[in-house]
C-alpha cells in the first residue's frame, strides 16, 4: 500500500494555529442540530488555511502524507468530540478544510485524520440529550451508563470514561446505531474532504468486532484507505492483520530509540529491532510496516529528550532507516523543544513560520533516500556490527523488478512504486554515537559502496572509519 513508502508529518491543528484551549459553547439551529460558528476570538477567519502556507516547506522536506490530530468540533483539546460532522470552529469551517485537503493533494501529499471513536466529550450532542432526558433519552444506550449511580459531575447517572477520565465519555461500539453514526460520518469525510486514511486513537481500547467492521466498511470507500492504529505495547499482530488495522504506531521502538543514545547503549534499540524484524523465524513483526517516530503530541520533544544534541541527526537516521515508515512531528524537524512535565500545551505550540536548519536539511535528505529505496522500504533487517556506542545494520531487498501493482492515485496524482525496474538493493546503515573516531571491521560482502548522504564512494578495505557523531547510509555495489 501507499503508506509503506511514505514519509509522514504530524500536525496538532489546534496548537498549530494557536487556538484557545477552551472552545465556545455549542450552538444549535431550530432542529437541535449543532451549527458551525466561527470562533470570535480568532484573529483569522480560517486558521486551518495556515497549512496551505506551509506546503512549500512540506514539499522541500519530502513529506508524502500529513496526519492531522483531531480537527472536529470538541470541548477543549480535540479528543473530547462534540460533533464528528463539523470542523472545529477554532480552525475554520468544513469548506476551509476541504480546500486544505485539495491543496495538499495537488502538492502530492495524502491526508490522514485522527479517528477518535473510543470516546467523545461531555459536549457530544447525544450525551447532552442523555443529561437532559436521562432514561427517556433514545441515546442512553450509546454509552455505558448506569442510573443506579452518579458521576463526578453530578449528572444523576454513572458512565464509563476512558481510563478513568470522565471528560472522555466511552462510546458503546457494540450498539449498531453508534456504529452506523460513525460510519456515516466517515463516508462524509471521504466523499466531501477526500481523505486517504484514519489514525485510530487508542486503538488498543477499541472493540475488535468494531475494528473488523470498520476495515470492511472503509475498504469500500476508497482504494488503499489506510487504518493506522495507536498501539503501545504487546503483540501488535492482534490488531494489525488482514481483518483490522493495516499498521500501527511502533511505541516499543520509540523508547529504545532515545534511550539507546541517552544511555549510550545501542544494544537496546538493535536488539528490539531484531526481536521485531530480525532474520529468525521467531521475530515478531516481519512483513509488517509500522510507524516509527521519535516524538509526537503526547511525549517530550526529542530535542528536549536527548541528553546530547549531537545525537539529533543520528536518531532521525535510525528512525528513517529501520523497518517501517517514519513520522516527523511539526517543529521537531528544526529542533523545537517541549517537555511533557510542563503540560500538553508545551508540546503543541504555534509556530509563526517553519524554520530550515542543518537538521531540517538532513531530514529532507533522509526523506528522499527513504522514499526511493526498496531496501529501506521493504528489505530484511540484520545486525552487522554492534557495540555500546556504534551500530551497523543491513537492509536487503531482492525482488522481481516489477511494481506490486499499478501506481496509486490521490488528488489526481500518480505515486510510483520505488521497486519499479529494480531487482536487488542492499544498504548498510552505520551510526557512531561516540565523541571519538571509530574504525569498524566487518565483512561488508563487497569492496565499495556509495554513501547516499554525501554521494561519496566508501571503500571497505582496511576497516570503515566512522567520525565522531556520524552516520552513513551505504548503498552496496552488486
């Protein structure tokens, strides 16, 4: 599928545009249906259009797809949805967002939205009806409610919240009316906005029968419509398979990526990758394409997380060259900082304009290398040389030289398959996290390679010299 060769970019829209944390009270028409009313506090009538201004930056960075955190009408942070059919008034209108998606498609960039289906906000229209009518509400079975108790908000009934957070009201995904409502909105998102996939919030909490229905339904809406689950730990194959999600977030490697550099112990991340994608039959996730990342809207930004800033380009090299597909969090491509302990808003700021630094340039180079390499997109994984401070691993791909199918299309543009016309590619990725030069001795299997980062020829004779704080992506001669 198209995502396997993609470089993703995550935007947290409410922070990206500098929206106020609290949304205005919902407004309804004469039929009791919530209507979209522009945010009176906004200095721009359509803040979400700011994304269009950044498109040249995304293109220069080599971005293939943008994953938007919640964009729909919510009480505060986006994950407490009020209405799945309305773009949040703090961002603009449905028409504004439609034009954003059209502009991204014209630039060759696909669009994935955050599907928050496990829970809604207390301001969700159906929950408000239950608050008003109690047991007489036709929507009382849309949630997990007991009228024998009370809530922390003194609603006169108890309800289940997400992991004890009662700002987030858990939906009853075994209720056919709830599923029908969600599917109707997804169809609208595809038909009107022309989105290309969904990132499923807390997918590990979603009812698995619902996931199966969701996969079957979305497969009828658009070719190669992506379902990307937010998963933390455990056996990802329980959710990522032919019946449910196509892919998921690789949180198991997220921790290993930064910890390996901070503890100067490359064994941690390499052994995790061997466990997940190694050559042994017991390796867990061979054949799966999982999302790799070094930070996102929920965790400390990587520039604040690393003890040594010299490691920034190195950790991105690992994230781009390990099995899977990478996702860059907005602002982190130039080293923006933010710590989780300072609150979520510190992780989700508004930047006036994008910056271009040496780190940004390095990530842009990684994007082009990644998107055009069969070995990095589809190849096997093998550790070649490993110490506490250095690692060298191999990505090898052997194919038949033909594309797996016709080029996929979004927004009227064709996306070629990087395997087209190729039969073989082998790449070695080398990292030296130390502050000293290191000479690695190993059997490279050939005499020379081209460093795809520099374009220079690398000769393996007499050992491979790795400068301090360096990385290399060697494309091996046949």
